[in-house]
């Protein structure tokens, strides 16, 4: 293949032309722009290079070659063919002839010059070498060439120890649920699931690194009742036999071709399933029919083997690497010196040409990558919001409507088995009585009308304050990115149980980048969640031996000032068999902020308490070292009856015991030792009251009254071996007791492990965050802790898996309703105290995904053609995608904010993509960090007003007013202002936001703020 064609082929690969049949994500976008890009590759780029070669010093080099050819021909014509040998060397006897001298001079000038064909080939070959070096299956990998012995260089700034991984400067984006589990619906209504199963590579005698998707034919399952077909896959290297079968090239294509025969063969006789697989999905470029099965097999394998990363600064990276390449591999100093000054300019012009063309291509690639980066980093829309509210916290005025809601009562029967509980929830009166008797019944607003939900939420004076939990169905980086403004520096404990990257919990990764992919996944998220920590906050990360060492190094990089403690948790009785040892433990890294003075200890049963003197002794124990620790404790008999004020400096009691009131028998006890030395109590006056329950009066044999303090807790050790930490008994079994189906890829922790982890580093009013929430164990643990000590801890759980709806959500509902379960039924009802300490409101939101954002891009072709005509290649290479997509709904089309309650996106869920309205008011509240106190709805005739009132993080009182303004006239805006004033919607606030235009005094349009905040990374 000629150098030009070879390079053009690479460019088509870089711009995804080999994947024209893929209709998702960036591939769909690139397919729309294929003709423009193809014209640039095929025509504009070669023309620009050819023109450059005809100018300047390179043109001189070509003229020197042309002059040499003319001189050679003249020698042959004048002196005969014997004058030159095969290498063009002139015979010695002709050196002094005029023709000979001219030939030798021409030969000297052209000694190091290259013909135009060679120069052109050099340009294309260098560009091919450079760009092919970094590109790999849809991603650019950071591999800076250094030398033959040490092949690559890494960035280094002189640190004593540094951690580096191949994808450190990239976002890991392969986290959405439908990457690993892919669902589609056939025209006949059959649902087909492609499910990824773990493959035991050792058992299957598989070696090697490159992995492929292979159908597990024996696992194909048909559910006639649900009309669902499940086809499992393994993602693994090939066996030796499979390597022979599929060869060394295009193995995945061959596997797909074989699967298209084998899968239908397994379903012979099942007409419905076969019809779903064989239905025509589309036609290929040659007009041949492509079945639904063939189409989706290719989509599925492509999704899971390409585009693992988005570079954070691809232009900067490739530009630096191109400079490095030019200096080290194009600029040859020995050849340059031999060529002399006359040809040096040509060498530098050649380098400039390679750099110029290289930078054009870098611009184009960076435009594509930066466009994906914008879509990844943009704050995602809230696509759904609903609330779970315990009925004991709902005004009884709503009870008649609740009693009449058939869907809610059916849900309670299925979830809580209320039909087996005492009471008569059949009549209206019986249901109202049942609601009053069961205050922890969890109402789900999805079962009620919008009007009911509006009125219910408006009944709470401080909505966010009484909201004890937030459940977020979303990819976790996207959730953290949206929630950041609201919860920045508010979370005391961040507990996460990420994928361990073991054989059974491997993340999806690019071949040869297993650990690097995992580090990028963790680093991206830890970098964000660090901003959520309070000054005394902590991260706790569960992990096992597969990534424990790398995680420790990463935590040291990201939290350099934190104390890092690795705890070993014995979580498995039998252990998991390894090559040399049986593993019965995993680990928990406690990454503790220096702002936390001490951790909470492990509670000790009261009958095992040990006591020590409250009076301090030894070093730093004297009165003058802490004046606020010298005060009297009043004792009457064997009881402590009060605490006195801190003593003045000139007051000296003279003894440890001083009678205060002889008639009543009250004695003041001071921290004075037997030698009369004034010392201090271990607790200051303002904190002693909080530990009164731990103090007792003790009388020595000598008759001296002393105050002793119980040791009611012991410091947690670095090995947790209590049986309550066994995951099977107190994690998996809990889900079984709750009657919840245990997913194959769910490995729930013991709820006690999570309880003790949270307890150690937080207090009773802390915010707790878990953004790898899984089955919801962290939320369960917080609810348990609050019921035990009466705290008001709050929790945020983020999970993207389908088990958000099948496990996490029902689990939180169930444990809110009752603390104990067996066989899917409540073993008992909560006590009055437990009910009072249960969650009041739990808010649930779903977010737009990165894939949704990609699939909602729309281009303004007319505007694009005009810009291309005006600005040419500069527009095509640098600005095309951003300019033409700027009014896409996912990037917020501000013109459509006139209709905020009907703003829609195409959202992928449950195997389908459908258009649905998004929740702009909720999204905006998170963008500005608004703590919502009141959420109210008003009507002016048929006009609906939704108003959020609250406080932003900078303490400003804010009102946000939403209403439909499409088609409004001047009169409508005036009526709008009058209505707002009449209802007092702007009273008592510092700032008023409204969607669209307004003539409301002091109001500010939120449109620009929304746009700026949503696209701010």
C-alpha cells in the first residue's frame, strides 16, 4: 500500500469509518459527518501537502533533483553511456570537461535532496508512525517513546515516590449498566437480554490477555410467561482450541458469525423466540438484510470492546508528543550536518510541514474527544423525582386520599404483607385506623397524582431538613458531579464498596489495561468525592487482595494529609480458595482527615465496664495546664447531683472534698490529689455533662470521695474478627430474610461491618455517602444506627444497576417499615421509639446518563453549512461539532425553557429508548446548591407555578419560580408579575430566579445561569 493510502486508511480508522453500522454514541455522530470528513481526508489534505512541497526550501530541493537529472542526461548525450556507472558516478577522465563539471556541481547540490515523491512519502510515513503509536481501538493511550532500551517515558516532577498508570489522564467511562448487560426488544414484543457472566479462566484452561465475547450456549434461557430470552456471554481469552478455530485476525467477527448459526439452532421449535432473532433490523451497504440478532450482537460487542476512556486534554497530550517525536525521530543531526547549510532549511520546512499537518489532525481528533468530554462532564438532568414518606410524618388530612389509593395498598400488600397484620385495611375507616397504627408505612408518591404530591410536599415547612435519605439511580461519577454544589464539605463519612476487580467482580477493561482501568475508575471518583468531605470527614473504602496495594498508593496520592489505616475484616468462615492460601478476609481503608481529633470506640456492654479516676495524673495533669478543667462536682450520698462553675484562679479548695451544705449532705469534689496538689479533671466544664452517665461516686478506704469514669468503649483494632462481620450470615442472609432476590453480581457486606465503620468516624447527626451502593447496605446501616441511639444521620446512596429497583429500593422501604424480617415478612412491628427514629422522607431521583447525552445530540446542518463556507477547514477541524450541536436538548436549549414542565429527552431504560420529560426545577436546585425549605405549587387559573424557596451555600435566601411562558404577550407578563406579588412569592428573599423573561421586580432570568452551571466542569 502506498504511503498516502496507508495514512488515509489510518485516518478513517481514527475517525471511526470502519464502524459505519454502529448507531450509538460517538459513532452515530461521526456517521452523520462522514461525507465532510471523507472529503477532507481524500481531497483537501493531500492537496495541502502537495502545495506545501512546491514551496520554499523543499521546492529548491526538488529543483536541485531536477537539475541533476538534466545534467545527467546532458552527460549521456555528450559523453556517451560509458561516462556514468549504475550509481551515477562520473568516470574520472571526464571530471574536467565542461559537461562533467556541471554534472558534479549538480550532484553536489542534490546530494542530500530528495525527490518530491520521496518527500511526500516521508511526510505520510512519519504521520502514520506517530498517530498509530498512540491509538488503540477507539482510545488514545499515553505512551511517550523514550529510547530503545527504556521504551517509554513517564511524567515526573521530582517526588520521592510517585504512582503512575497508563490512563492517569483519562476518564474511565465504561460504567453504564447497559455496557455489560444489554437489552433489546424485537418487533414481536419479545425482550432479549445479553447477560455478562463471570468465566473462571483457570478452570477453562484459558491463557493470554486479549479477550472476546463468547455466547454461553448451554445457558440460553426462554421465559414464556414474560416473553423474555436471555443469552449469557463470557468475556475471556480464547482457549487453545478456540485460537485454532478463529485464527489470528478478526476473531470477534468470526465468533459472531458462528453465534448467528448456533444460537437459533438452540431454539428450534420456539417460533416466538426465533421470530424475534431473525426479524430484519436494517440493510447493510450492499443492500443485504441484517437480522435483529446480528445487529445487536455487533452493537453489544462493540460497546464493550471500544471507547473505554475520554482524554482530559487530548490536544495538549498529542501536541507535546508530536514535538517530542519531531525532535527525537525526524530531526537527524548527523544527516543534517552532512547535508550542509544549503539544505538545512529544507529539513526544517519538512518538519514544519509534518507538524502543521499533524496539528490539523490533532485539532480534529481533539474536537471529537473534547466534544465527548463536554458531554461527560456536563451536569446531567434529573429525569425523574419521587418521594418515600412514612405516613406517621404525613398530616392526617391526607389519610382519606391515601386510604382510597388502590395502587398504594396493593404495593403495601406485596412489600409489607399488611394483609397478615392486625387491623382491617379493607374499609375506608379501617384503612385510616391502620395508617394511624402503622406510622412507618412507606408511601411512594409514584402511586399518587401530581396534585397530591404537590400538596403533600408543600405541607412540610423545611423539606430538605426532614429528608433523611437521598437515593440516586445513576452512574456514580455523574451523580457526584451533579450533587457537588449542594453537598460540598457536608459529608462526614464516605463509605464505598467498589468492584474488587477479582475474577468474579472484574470491571470491563481494555486488553492489557486491567489495573490501569481500575485505577482510573477509582481516581476519577475519589477526586470528586474528596470535595464532599467535611473538615473532619473520612473516606472508608472496602477492598480485597486484588487491588489493595494499588488502592493504598492511590489514597496516599489523593489524600496526602489524611491518616491511612488498613483494617482486615474476617468476612468469610470457610475462606475463598487461592493458589497458595485460602482468603477469609478483605480490607477496609480508613482514610481519616487530620481534622478528626479521635475516632469513636467500640461500645462495651455495661456489665463489662472498667472504671478509672476522672482526675488526671502524671504529665500535663496540673491545674494550670487547663484552667477550664478545674471545677467542683457535687455529690450527695452515692449520686452526682451537679457540676459547679470553673473556679477563679485565686480560689484554692485546700482538699479534694469540701462540704457545701451539711444539712443536705452535699459535698464538692475537686481534682486534688492526696498530697494536696491541684490537678484537673479529664473533661472540661462545658463537656462533662455529656458523659454524666459514665460517672460514678467511689469512696476509698480512707473515706475520700472520688469520681470514677467508666471505659464504655474500646478503640477499634485493625483486625475485625467478630462473627457479626461474616458477610454470608449478616449480608446475604439479610437480603434473603427481606425476601429479595440476590443478584449474581451482588456481594453484600455484613450490615454490622458497615455500621461499625460509619460509627467509628462520624457522629449522630452526620451525613453518610455511598456511591457504590449495591444492595443498599449503607442505608440500612444508617437506619439501624439511628434507631439504636436516636441520632439523625442522613444518607445518600448512588447506584446505577438494575437492582436499584429490584433490591436497593425495596430494601430501604422494608427496613424503614420494620427492623426485623424473616421469609420476606416483618417479624415484628417497630416500637414507638423505633418508629419515631425511622426515616421521615427519602427522596429518589434518576439522572440522564452519558449515553443518553450522546444520543440526544442533534445538529443544525443549515448553520453548519454557512459556517463551513465562511471559515473552511478551521471550522471543520476545530468548531464543527460544538457549533452545530449547541441547541441540542442535552446541552440545554434555553429557548425551550419557556415550557419547563414539558422539556423532553430520549432516555434509555429497561432496554428501550423513549422520550420523557425531565425535571428541570430539581436539576436547577442542585446546580445552584439550593437547600429547599418550601416546595409549593400555585395556580392562576390554569397556569401552574412551581416555587422553590430556600438557602444557597453562601447563605443567600433564594426563590425560584417556574411557569409556562410559551406564547405569552406583554399582558401575560404583567398578569404574571401581579400574581407573584399578590401571592408574596418574592417576599423575604435576597434573589429571585424565573425561567424565561419576566417583568417581576428584582427577578433574574435563570436561563443563562442554568446553561453556564450545567456545562461547568
